[in-house]
């Protein structure tokens, strides 16, 4: 009796395994040595793949780290809908703050932001693949709260998003100490009061 032939390896599964190894290696090296010292050669060696494999999927190390950051942001900064917009925004903004201070995601995102003035393609990717989708999600959550009557019909939601995220990016970019969780509660309360304040003629 002969053994039945084994099924051929799934190339998509193999590629996904390599992709995840590359993303993990890039984040690890960035956390250990800083963004400036991360190289494609180093990532390839740590991940156990060839440089050709990395360049097949990403044009630069910034693109590799951006994909890793995006995955971290999506998984670690949920935007809940409990029916209480104030509580939901506290949860969300707190999770974003924790990402910025994470020893893994924080250094990678700091390095990416430092490259935006010099790499136009990376700046475009950050805005199109990370910032715009996350801003849209927050805007949608605020719009749902407005339709439910938790916010007034004339609430400026675009400005609200900037007011919520702005302090985090300010402190992240200038390496100032981040707010504690109680301060995040106060920040969200301040923004919500501003949205609910009667418009002045």
C-alpha cells in the first residue's frame, strides 16, 4: 500500500508567515536600536528571509514599519459603540495614547513621522492608509452620536476629531510627557462640552 501524495504547500500561507515574520522583525529592531539603524538587510536576517522577498512587497523600510504600525493600531485602538459617546471616546483616545507610549509601536511611529518631510511617498501612504481611515472611523462614530441626539445637529465633527487627536500628536512629536488616563477623561469632557455649547451668532 502506497502513501497518498501529500498536498502541495499553500503558497499564500507561506507568504503570510513570511510577511508576519518581516513585520515582527522590523518592529523588534526598531525598538532595540532606533528607527535610523533599521535596515532591510537587518530585517531580512532577523526574519529569516531574503532581501528580495522584502523588496517584492515593500519599497522601503518605512513602508515595512508603516504596515506593522497600521496592524498594531487597528488591533489595539478599537472604537467601541456602547451608546455613550463620551465613554467610547475616552476608551479610544486612551488606547491611542497607550500605542504612542508602547515600547514596540511608539518608536516605529516616531521614526515614520520623522521621515515624512523627506519621503513624499511615505507621507502619502501614512495619510491614505493610516490617518484618513482612522479619522473617518472617529468621524462616523461621532456622526452616529449626533444622529442619536447625544451631540447637537450643528456639532463640528471634523474639528472635534482634531481636538481629540491634536494633543496626542503634539506630545508625541515633541516628546513631551503623555497625559495620564484621568487627564484623557478631562480632555474628552472638554471637547464634548465644546461640541455641545450653543453656537454664538
